[in-house]
């Protein structure tokens, strides 16, 4: 397979298949598994942009393929890829180990090809990462479209946002290209279909491992953030100081609608809008609502809000499609904890949103809570189930999820840079610390923080207890089916068993098969039963019968 650019998504740990470790809890509320097999959506903007400029590009999701095919030989497959440049994402720190190992393997097999990393974490740790002898360059900042093209066509000297090796020296060009509009960098979602045709392999071409069973599409509506959640590496604080973005990049309503139309043209899968549409003003909400309504979509739409919206805003959102879902992350039922974390709104305003979503006929409102917050103790963490029960009295079209703040307080966030001010203790600082932490046998051991109110063991135990209590409440309310409930409960028991053994220094090798079954093979079934989002199999969502046949062929 001869390419100009091969974009590679690594697992968080290479090779996770060979080590008995348990980390499912850190990914219970996202589509991907704990090896973080969901590739960054920026890969699709990169691929679209590079293709428009005449380059032959393909995406290879190694993490997803390794999960789907236990016998998949990574090195043998990489030998088949002939590319002038291999681009590897190191966006969040959870890929600190896997990205580096895959980069090493690629350079050993293809010594003449360029190996380039990109993403927020590779930017933050660039002076450490660039020292790896098998990495040629790192593209810095939150956008790599023009820099990558410039690097390919003109070389590093004329490329912005780059650190690279020049003989025995390390050189760096400033992070100066920071786009203020996203309209030029839309996604052609048909690229995914072209990618499958190139690879002849659905798993390695999928955005995440369970995409075939539970597909979902996304539309990035902005870059940057006006909010300052204290542990977030994508907060305003982090963007301004670490990634030099001092102004939000907003995607116009017309560009948003164009992307949605592109998705709807080929599929009926749900579409998630990344970013609160109110950012950009009320006029943006109204315009997006009008344009999406005109498309007469069959797709379910999912919108997220950072603070509770007004009934007027919800009215516009409700008109976008026949089936609309909402998400918001209050993080805690306690207002003082929520405020300390960076989400300054009251329970009264949240409960008003719950009531309005019911009266306006939304399919569902999902609430996300977290463990590991400032001022939070165990009894407050596990009370999520009680608050959820109260809110279900307001609306039955309500669901809720809880997870630990895991595995990391993001490097670059306020709590990372000034932990004492927020009651945190940061235990990992160097890039190598993160790489080693990801090899831990249990996810608790990989946490890079404790708080003034809970140590790591208490955070882990409170997370498991909170999850178990909320799961039981959801089961009693008829939200979770019996099979998913029993599987999820088995996973909790296994999680607690592994944690206890690891803490006592007892080997867990004899649990490898059980971990493999419950933490990996059952993941898609559990998440589908827990209903993270509405979906059905990919083949049922694709419109074109020829494409459906192709998908069946390359499974």
C-alpha cells in the first residue's frame, strides 16, 4: 500500500494484549475502551485537507484492530504500509506509552520515512518527546492541517508550529499558526468509506473498535473553550498558556449544516455536536436550528451544554430533528463542589433544565458525574444515585452516568499547574512518569493525583461504589437491561478483586482470561446495554446497499 501520508492511531499501551491489567472504569462513559481506541476527530480534518491538496492519505486505527483481532500482527501489518510520512497522534496523555512504542516500531521498519507526532500532549511534553531517536518532528498546537502540508511540501524550516531534528540539533519554529475559523477545515465523511476501500479492513478503518456495532458520527463546532474546569487540558487556561490559543475558533452554522448533510447523505447514524452551540451567540443557535430543520434528518442528534440552557434555547434545539438528545456534566450533586471544579450553576437551574427537556419532548437528557473533585469525600461521591432518583421524579426521560476523574488531571490544566490552590497533589510530572504509569496492573495505580479529601485508594473505591449504586438505581428504574446489568456488576466485582490483589502485592496473572472476557470482549455489549447513546449496527445505518455489502465483505 503506497501512500504519501499514513495516519496512525495507537492503543494507550502497546501491547496491552500481553499484560493482565484492569482499567475499564476509566472509560465507562465513552464509546472507546480503556485502551482509548477512539481516534481523534482531527484525523478526519487532516485527511480531508490533505486529500484536497492532492495527497494520498489513509488512516489506520491500530488500537481498534488489536481489540477486534487478538492475533493481529502489528509489525507485519506496518511492513505492508509504504508511506513517505507516518503521523501518530499523542493528543491526550493516555497515549504516552502506546504512541512512543508504535513510533519506535515504525522507524525500525521504515527508517527512511518521516515519523511525526501531533496533539496537545505531544505539544506539552515536546522537549522530552523529541529526544526519542525514532521521532523526526512534532507538530505543536491544536491544529496541524497547514503545518503538515507545509512540512511535506517545503520542509521544516518553512513550517510553523513545529519542533524537529536537524542533524544533531533540535530546532523549533514558534506556535504561530492558530486558525480563528474552522470553516476551511471541514470533514468529508465519505473519506471513511474511501479509507475502507483502501485498507479492505473495517476494523482498522473504524473511528473506534465498536463502531460496527454502535456507530456514531461527530461534528466539531469549535476549538478552544471559554470555561475553566480546573482539571481540563482543553480549558481556556490551558489553551492560552500551553497552546497559544487566545481566541475561540468557531465553525459557522453553514459549515456545521454542510457537515451534517454529508453524514446524513451516507448514513442514518446518530450525530454528536462537540461544543456548546451557545458559544458564538444566540443568533448562531437560531441559524443552526433553522438549517438543520431544513435538512429533514432521519439521524438522531445529540447536543452538549456546559451550563443549563434557557427554555428558549432548548426550543430551537428541539426543532433540529425528529429525535434529539441532550447532555450536560454537573459533575456533582453538590453546588460547592461543582463551583470549585469550574461549573458555577445551581441545582435549581439544572432541575429547570430537566423539567424543560421533559416538556419539550426531548428523547433523553444525560447527566454526567465524576469522582475525584475538590471538597469531595466518599459519602458525597456515592450520593449521585440519590440525586438521580430525585431528578427522575421530575422527568423519566433522564439518564445518568458516573466515572472517576481518570487516569490523569490533564497536564497544562489549572489544577496541574497550581495543584495546592485547588486541593490536589500531582504525583506524575515527567513524560516518562506517564509512560510508566500506563503499564500499571490496575487503573488506580495510574492516577496522577490525590486530593486533600481522598487518596488514590479512596478515589478508586468511591468511584466503584458510586458506579455500583447508580447502576442499581438505573436497573430498578428499568433503564438498564438485565444482561447488561449483570455483566456490569461482574466487571465491578472483578475491578475490586484486582484492586485488592494489586494493593496486597498478589499476582493477577491467573485472572488474565477473566479480564480479557469482561474488560475487553464484553465492553461493547455492556455499553450498548447501558445505552450511552442511541444506535444500531453500522450496516443498518448505511443508506447505500452497495456500501452495506462492502462493509459486510470487509468485516
